[in-house]
C-alpha cells in the first residue's frame, strides 16, 4: 500500500484502461476521482481502488456535457483539494462501415471521444493555471496516426486529439508553463468495449492482434504521469511498427488494411443478439463489466517495447556499449591477423 497524497482524476474509469489506471494509482495510495456514467461500473471501480489501497470518489458524469465536466472538476477542487493529474480516457465508438453510420451516431462518438477530452482538459486547466502546476495525460491510440476500416468515427476522434494536444502543448511551452501535457499511444487492448460497443458487424468485434491487457496500458499511463516532459509514449511493438510503417510506406499500409482490416477486427463467433450498446446510455448501469474484456486467453501482460520506451537512456547506453565492444573486437581481430 502506497502513501501517495496526490489527487488523480480519471475519466472513463469504469472499465478497461481507465479502470486499470485508476486501480494502479490507488495502489500508490492516491485519491482517485472516477468520472464515468454507469452506476454499477462506478461502484465496482471504486471498490477496486479502495481494495488496492487508495481512496475512491465516484462522480457520475457524461464527458460530452461540458458544464457537467466543469462542475465535477469544481467539486473535486472544493471538496478534496488541488487536482494533480488529470487522465482523459473516456470514449465510445461504432464498429461499422462509414456509410452505415448515421450523422447522429458520428456526432455522438465525436462529442464523447474527442470533445470529452477537450472538455476534460479545459476543466483541468481552469484549476491548474492559477497555480501553474499539474499534469494532463491524454490516452491515445496507434489510430491517432493511422486510420483503419470500420472505425472511422473513433479514428477521426483520435486524430483530432493528437492535433489538439500538440497545439496545447506548444502553447504551454511558449508560456514557460509548469503544466505538462503528454499523450500515450495504445495498441489493441482487452477491454470490455468489445462487449458493449455499437456494432453493425456480423461477427463479434475484437481488437486487432496482438492484444495487450489493460494493466500494460495503465503502467504506461502512470509512467507518463510521472514523466510528462516527454511529448508522447508508444505502447506495444504493434504500435511502434504501425506508426513507423505509416510514416514510411502509408500507401502500402492502405492496401494491407483494405485486405486484412475487416477480418482482423472480427472474431469467428457471431455477434451476440443481446449485446448492449453504450453509445447513448451506459451499458454498465446495472452490470459491472470489470476491467478486462473477453479476450484474456489471447492477451499478453507484458510489453518489451514499453520498457524500451520508458528507458531510452539505458537503451542508448546499452547500444553504445555493444557498439564499443564490437569495434574493439574488430580492432583486436585485425591486430591478431597481422
């Protein structure tokens, strides 16, 4: 059990990355404020944080409602104290071809998954600016750079967050502000979203393998919150490979995704006929879905790439040492052959 005295706000904290992040901060002993919609999910997440050793404060809020988000931030400041870290995670989505998404659905995804981050950041900054202190972590995705089929609304939102966050970051740097913002680009994660997303796919929606457990993502968020001077973190080898390929051969990646992107996002099983959809109403109002999704058997709990991302200095030093050994060995070999 930790003794962290910080106040942490985590949006979308009833499942997946948000919940794993809240529990991880709770394990450090922090006060964790949970912002989300579902009552059962909020209760379950709060209990998990408390069991981990933290203090949990659950506030029901729809992140698409700016006034409600600001009111939640004001309440935290007035009742608990200064917000130290604000983590934006909340999102919703639609798995569908673009021409099968209604304008209202696309708007709703944008309001929650993009504007929810904007509203959360605005609320956090309204309290952090007067004291010139605080950290904001934007949980992103490889899809912030690389759009894929069947997720046009979600990809659009993640791209928008990327641009908005870069703009804000440069403004804060211009002001020599001590407020930091950073973004963590995630891989495919085993979250409950695939059991409650609005889907028009014939088969069960799934994350594109390889799949990581939410705790891997949470570890990255905690590291980013502790080291927010870095502009961005990549989680998972698949994220690194995707972003590099998209920068070098985007056209080739277009063709690859056109060929594989439909099948790789669907499991063999048909979509359950009674699957809920959390686009308009929370799916976890009466049932707590927990932290993990339904793909535990296919998910990994570690990421070597994440370790490398967190330890750039050690990686560079190790590479330098190996290079030095290689050069020395070659010199000695040449001398020995004379």
